[in-house]
C-alpha cells in the first residue's frame, strides 16, 4: 500500500520481529526499511502514550517525553479485594480477573492525591518501564533481513549520549563490512555501557518474551560531559592571547612595585586567601596549542579529563597536560563552568567536534539517584 502511494521508505513499528521484517522485504524488495536498534523503549510500543502530556504537559508525541512510565508507582485496589493470601493475589485466577477488571489504580509516589486506573490485558500492565533496546550484537541479522537503515532513539538525550551510541553502531557496522576488525570495534561498542541506560534487551525482534520484562530505576552514567571542543586557535589568535597575558603581567608588576612594604604584605596575604582574584597568566610551552572549548559542567585545574572523538575511545588527560585559559585576559583559570570564556591550552591532540568528559563524582553503581523531579 505504501509503495503504491509513492513512499520510498517505511519505519517499522518496534513490535515487528526480524522474521516479519524479512517477510515484508521479500514481498516488497524495492521498499527501503528502517528499524530502531537502540534506545529507550516506550511501554506503549507503537507510540500512543499520553502519560507525560497529562502529568507534566510534555507531549511524547512532540518529542518531549518525561519518561513518566519509569517513575515509582503503587498499584492499589479496594481493601476488600486485597484481603487475601499474597500468593493468591499474585498467581490466582482471581488476581488475573482483578487485574483485568479495571478496578485497580496506580499512584505515583510524589503525587499521592492522584489516582490512575490501570487495566492489564494481553499479559502486561499498561504503565511499566521497559528495558532499553540494544541490538549492536545483532547487526548481521538486520542485514540478512534486508534492513536498509538503522534508527537510534535520541529523544531528550544529551549530545554525549547521542555521540557515544552513534559512534558505537558506526564502528560495529564498519566491522560487519570488514572495514575494521571486530577487535578494533569492540572498545567503541563497550562504551555503550558508559552512556546512560537501563538494562538492555532485544525488544520484539526475536519474540515478545524479552519485551515483556520490565525494569525499575533511572538510567545513569558514570561520566558527565564537561565540555565540547571547537577549532584550534590560529597563529594570530594565539599571539593575541600571549600578548594580553604579557600586558596584564606587566601592569600587575608595575602596580605591585609601586606599593609600600606593608601594602605589599597585605596584598600577598590577600592573594593567598583569595587566589581567584589574582590568577597567574599563561606562558608559552613548546608543542602546546590552544583549542576553543565550551564548558558545560565545572572543570577545575585538577579534573582528570578524557578526550572522546569519533576515532578515539577515550584519551585520559592529566592536569599537568592542560591549562584552562581566559582568552580575553590570558589568565589561567583555577576552575571554569558554563558561560566562562575559555580555551584549553594543551600538548594533546584535541579534535574539533570532540568532547571532554570526566567521572561523575556523585555516581554510585547500582544506586538510583533522586532526580528531584
């Protein structure tokens, strides 16, 4: 039907299996087929969920889902219906009838006065949290089924998440096409576990059993993106930074030398107590270059950064290998955060379009953090 209407490509519903996709491709070989391969799976697999719009005014249909199905809920019923043995409630025909009766209600922990009727049908409850989809180990099966394009779910995701996931699948596809070896692709694929995610599954592609398994908890990552990297500074721009630094250093020296001895001692004490008010200036180092960066989270002079690029899994940067510099004054920052004008002065091979990440000190493996929703 879609081919007859002039469509060139269709995106398969997430509940389609690989066997069904292969059957469709065989029947309509000239139609391109696109499939989701990675990302958060909505429990309303065909995309008809309205919960986020109802609770938060953020429409999932417009790409602004607040993942309300991942929140913590209580399943409640009238007291007379729950005065049974727990095993009876969980496993008896009566409990199934209760779930299908429409008399159960759901309550989100932070909204104790709001109740939502739920209805269990076809062996699953309508409001639950699905596993995340991850098909990176099954790309050969997609190719065999005739899939032409892979789709990664990136709704409400960070540039860091999108970059790591897209890079992993690019490398996996290159390995599948023998452009690189499997061992070369593996470190990039392993980075899928460093991006925020829930337990991974294969959705409906090999049957519905895995899709029916639900999980709890928020997605999390041991890293945070601290900056994005822009182009390196030209020779003229580099000279301008060093000129500003030299002029500032000269002006400071003149003011300091004009002070009397007690004033100098008072100034020295103030600098020790408030070093941010009298930052040192950058000095030239052989083999070092300036790169423009956009800080997104706090970086201080001791942060252990990691460079992430399309072709570098992660390159560790020790604090002695870089300086954070104010390009408007030539001063070396002790720390920067969002909105600080900043260039990175380093001996390492940064790449325009790359990213800098750092360990998230608040991350605890296995512990769900309160997002303050």
